[in-house]
């Protein structure tokens, strides 16, 4: 049986994914999670995030348009999730672009037991305290070896690290996978990284093996993007966004044929 | 003349609908109201909500991503609307999922004279103090008879109650209607319930008979959804969302032929 | 060489555009900027806006869903931009609809050296202290001569003024241009004005001649809208929004043929 068996498992469970995310991507994130088969909820108030996180299948913390108050809510939600054994995904959007973002991401990592960090190389390096230049929040380049970076940060924070880029790297103490799915047009549509972090949360909600769950999430997501990009090649990013939601709703076990995963730690 | 005569009436008046709504659905709500022919405005600051509510045709309060401050603004807006006779719609998103949501919805109902409550069965039961399990914010199942629930809550808060589900129930002291329009794909697109609450507000802005206004709103909305679902059946939820806006802009008096309304209190 | 030479210049530079904008249009704004070839970022927290504005190519301040705290962040961002010579665009959404909006826009203009004001006639008149009735935030009509209004406000605040409407007017001390591009369906899709303000910022980031930069921005934007409207004429506003993003990604120097700019101050 292929790893894509997790797709029907996710759809049957329809896990509640509690997102504390940025104002740019809320709608796209909710619709992407619905399309895939999960049940999204957004809740930000300190008065309720612990309650919501406690009944969720996963909690996703995204600092894309953070405020001090929102970071405090993220810490409360994260701690509540930790207490119940609910997986927590951190998306350190724009870490490195301002010290406020870098420090907020680091604060969350200090106070919450984060299951998965998902970002681009520059963001992940920034939360680890590397000094790298970040341009924008959806781009980001990094010098050095991305695989080494993922493995180092995984060890540092004792969690799974997903670094997305031309080739995606997923590393934790069990091993390291490369995923070669996806399409460049994803970098021209806002929220494609943020939604992936929430999709990672959704798969972690239905599979305890985090290396497997995150690898499937990244590959499934990339396969859906490839299909959407192919169908909208002549059209543009507006149509891609729409078709991508369609493809997320259709992706299935049979799409394992398009998965490009390589184990590289052995 | 059919009840759908309210469609051209709405388009001619183009009422200003003041929404205090959640961050997930703002864009979809504004575009949905524009498509139908209304004029949306979002305003949240305590310093201005009374001014905005006073010049609006309807005020829509949606607690989907509430905060204590936002609930205070909702109360201010609601009271200003009451003073001017502007109809107020409450969408108690996720009531029952956390006590903060349930209590906030109840606080609004205590301090504001709400014209219409629009939610799913579990949300409506929660604001009424029933003990029911809510899963997610767009789903929600309820035991017992939904018609009875709608009528009971309508009496309790002396307002019109719209409970949406497979069959929609609309009840106030004048009577109870069932509406059998709509399509299951609506549950896979975020904000379809929230936008309906705003559409209810738009029809209440142009028709004083609230039972008629809300019934037409629910039926028109469901007819547009059915048409969009039919046109995008092979595509998916991304395309449905786009086509649904198209259909809202095209829906007309002639579509009364597709309306499925049943009076059940007689 | 035509003024549309700025399109490839923008795409090559891919300037970072820092938006402090309203919750309704964040996604559409980010995707529109990406489609055109710029790099959007949204950052709102007082702790980081100065850092972000300092590294940006332009800063766009949009009061569509303002709060006192957000206005303070706008002032901080604007001052940081001024210090670095980064152009600042102000979109006074809904000025005139509530005194809070009018006064907030005026406060920003007092404390920040604004490069471009972009609004409809009623909004622009309101920030200038005229007494005009505003209905809604995307509409707005004004009595009197729009060209005179633009020139007067330009002189008053020593900046470039862009008033959009059936005919767009752009005025600063160097001259006044009229632009006759665009399509009426833009008024049925939320955020088309807001995104234009951000696109104005993107062109100002790559061209120091502000009259030229803003005129090209308005004309390019209008040409993309015309093409999208033509392709989706039978469909509706949902499809227009999607196709408009596609067209923004495709607009090129060759489209100068469709540009309708008239110099009127000579």
C-alpha cells in the first residue's frame, strides 16, 4: 500500500484543524482544507484558543501578520495542544525580515513543543539563529546545503522540519526525505506555503508517524499543484488558484503514481 | 407577483450593508453582496461603528473570529442600528464550540434587539442554552426537531430564526417556512453560511415583512447555489465559489420557478 | 519608447510592496501584486512596521478597516518610509462616510509625507475638508469638476493625486493626465480600487517621475481590466476577478496600444 493511503484516511476522519494564521490567507486556507477533506476553524481570541486547540486534530500557528497579542494567543493554543497531545505546526512566515518576526517565532519555539516547522530555507535558518538575508516573505534563498539545514534545525528543536523550495526537504530523527513535486507558479500565488502548513497539520492529525505524514502532505500538495498548473498553463495565476482547490478535492490514492519522494539519509 | 420581486427591488435600492464579520469571509461576503446588487461595507472600530450602522440598510454581526473588543463594537453597532430602526442580523458562528463564543452570542442577544438569527441547528441551539455538541463551525448536527427548535428560539428572543441545513427552516411569530433550495457543495466552501447571513440582511433592508425577506433571501441564495453547482459539477469547489458569484449577479424574478418554499405552520 | 516600458522594469526589479491594508482585500491585493510581478508583504504590528517599510520599495496605507492602533502603525511606517525616501501611497477608503475615517486620513496626511493619494472623488474631497456626501466606500460621486479637485488637493498636500472614476484624473505640480481605461464591472468587485493603490505603489517603486509612474499604473491596470471584462462578459463578477489576475500577469509593453492617456494641463 502506498503512503497516499492517508488521503482517504484524512477524508474519513475529517479532522478539525485550528488555524491561527495571517489575514492574507484565511479564506484560501479554509477552502484548501475543506477541498482536501479536513474541517478548518480559525480562532484567535485568548479567551477561546485553549478550548479550540483542545478539541482540534492539529493546531497551525502562522505568524504572517502577527501582533504581540496574537503571539500570546499562539502560545496559549500551543500549550493547550501540547497538554492534549495535539500536533502543532509552526509556519514562521517572514522570519528574518524583521527582528519582531524572528523573535516571535523563537518565542513560540521556546514555550511550545512544536511538532513541525514548515518554511522556506531563509525562514527556517532565521528561527535557528542563522544570519541570512530574507527578501519578501514567500521567497527567500539560502546559502549552504538545505538538507543539512533541515537536519540541524530538526535536531536543535527536536521536531520535524519541512523546508520548501524547488526541492522540498523533510527531516526528523527518523530520517530525511526529498520531495520533487510542485510547480513554480505556486510562488506567484499568495498563501500556497501557508496552506501547505495547514495541510501538513491535517495529515499529522490522522497519522502519528510525523515523517510519513509530512512527506505525504508535501507530495500530495505538490501533485495537486502540478495538475492545476498543467490545466491552467495558458491562463494565469488567477485560474491556477481556483483549479488548485479543485485538484485538492480530487487528489486520490491513485495519484501516488505521480509522487516523487526520495529517502536520502540512508 | 412572486416573492422574487424583491430581487429587482434590492438591486434598485442597492442598500448599504454594514458587516462586522470574521477575517475568513470578508472578501467573499463583499463580493457576494456586490454580485447580488447590494453595497457592502466593513467597519469594526468602536470609534465609527455607530456612525456606519446608522447610515446602513442593515447591520450583520458575525462572531466567526471574534475578540472581546470586536464583540463590544458589535454591541455598539447593534444599539445604534436599533435606535434608527435598522435591521440587525446575528450569525453566531461556532457557538457551542467554545464557551467564549456561546457567551458572546448570548451577550449580543441580551444587549441588542436582533432582527434575525441565522445559523446551523447546533449554533442556534447553543445560543438558546441547549447543550448540544458542535463539531467545526460550518457543520453541526442537532438532535430533535429543527422546526421546533427554530420556533422555540424565535419565541425566546422575539426575533426571526433561520436554521440552515439540508432543509432550511425560517420561523417567526407570523409563521414558519421550509426552504428546500441549495446544494451540498455549499458545505465544502467556506463562508457560504456567513454570506447568506449578509444576504438576509440585504433583503431585510428592502422589505419590512421579515418572514418574507428572509425566506426570499434563503431561497434566492439556494437557487443561485444550485445553478452554480450544476455548471461546475465536473470541476470542484474552487470553480463553484467563482460561479456562485456569477449566479448571484444573474439571479432574477424568473428564477422564482426554481424556488421551493413550503409554509408549515398552518 | 512608450511609458509601458515600466512594465518589464517593474518585473525585473520585483519591488517589495509593504501594505497596511484592510481585511477585505488582503488576498486580492497580494495576488494582484504577484501577478503583476511585484513582491507583496503585509505587516501591521507597531513593533515591525518601521523595519518593513525601510526595506520596501513602496509603502501603501489603506484605511478600509482601520483601528486607532492600525492608524498609529501607519504613521510609524510612513515616517520610516519618509526617512529612507521610500514612496508612500495613501488610500483613504470611506473617508467622508464616518468622521473617524476622515480624521484618520487627515492625521496620516499631517504626520506623513504622502507621495500619492488614490481614491474616488468623494474620498479625496473629504480628506481635503470638503463637505460632500459619500455613499458606501467603493462608490462615491462628487459635484464640481474632478480635475479641479485633483489639482487643488495636489497643491494642498504637495503630492500626486489620483482620482478614479469613469475617467481617472492624475495631477501633481508637473501636470495633469486623464486616463480613459478601465471597465464598469470593476465597481462590482471589491478591492479593485485598493489593489490599484498598491499597483501605484509598485510603479512608484521603480520610477521616480511620479506623474509618469502613477499614470502608467492607472492605464496598465485599466487595460488589464478591459481585457478581463471582455473575456468574461457572459460570465459575471466571479470570473472577472479571476481573469483580471490572469491579465495582470500577461500585460506587456505591447499593450501600450490600448492605453488612453490625455495630457490636459497644457
